[in-house]
C-alpha cells in the first residue's frame, strides 16, 4: 500500500490523512528493540536461585516456567533457565545424600572404636525364653528345692550372662502327652528330659559341682491354652547363690 505524495489535494477530495510513523527496524535512532532480543527475567532468576541452592526446588520451577515462556513468546535465556534447573536438581540430590549419610553414621565419632552398650534387662513371658538367655526370676522358682511346692511364673527378666543371674536357659522341648499328666509325673517328665539334654554340658563346665538342673513346665491353665513347653535352666547348686558367667560349651 502506498500513501499519496504531499501536495494540494485533488478537487472534490478530502485532504490526505497524515502518514502514520512507521516502526523503525534500522539500528539508527532511539527505536525500541523487539521482545525476542530480551533475556527472560525468570530465566535469570532460575539461574541465580540454582547457584544459591538454599531455596530448594524453586530454581527448577522458575526455570521450567521460563522455558515455557521462551517457547511461546521468544526471547533469550534458554541456557540460563536450563542451568537453573540442573543446579537446583543437583542441590536437591546433594541434600538427600547428606541426610542419608548423616542418618547412617549418626554414631560416628571420628573413627574411634564404638562403645559397647550394656544390655538393659528385658522382661519377657516365661514361655518365650530361648536357649542362651540368662534370666533373673524374682518369683524364687529357680531357688526352690524338690520339697518346695511348685511356683507359678508368668515372666522373667533377660539379663547379660556376664552379670549375676539366677539361671541360664540350656534347652527347650515340648511334651507329647495329649492329656496333662498328674503334677508328680509332669515334674518327673520335665526333670528327666532336662537332664538328658543338659547334664553333659554342665559336666564339661569347670564349676560343674556348683551347678544344678532346674526347669519350668506348663501349669494347668497354660496347658489348656496349648502350652506343652519345658524350659531347662542351669542354676547355682547353692540356694540363694547366682551364676556370674555363661556356662562352658
């Protein structure tokens, strides 16, 4: 399209409209640059945030928004946006790795030998005693003699075998009777079964003369609930005395 040259108007026609200024594409004059020449502000912010690393994932978010804007509207800063995303991701990975390592080495004291922590007594159900457990039984069952009445025990304390203790669990076995035998027969079965399983080891111990066999066996109530377990325990032969070490194997 062309505009009429300046001059007197033609008869019957209106004076020409003034020519509107055309945008300048030349490098001369004070004209404004196009949008594609500008660096995206969010891309710069993403790069700076990524460098700092203290704002977590914010740099990655700003970088993603900047890339979206540059793709739609043009502009510079694509490299800055990508750099911001990468740096933010690296900071996040480093932070996670540091957290995991700190959790795994929380007891590290600069390479020194770890300290041995003394085991605290653990109260367990009498039916849950295992071979190798050293126990304290406040009920007095381990110190009772053959002439004493049976003592019902609900729980014992598991303690370190290097500390004074009432007994050491030597064997555990189950009775095969379908019907609960009379008390005297039940005691005989428990005693015979324990001696067969533990006496040889007791005899190998240097202090064998000071060690005796004891045992726990089901009560009438526990038998009804399916308990058939006999727990064989080595105890001090002298009443009121405790063992102070694990038995020789």
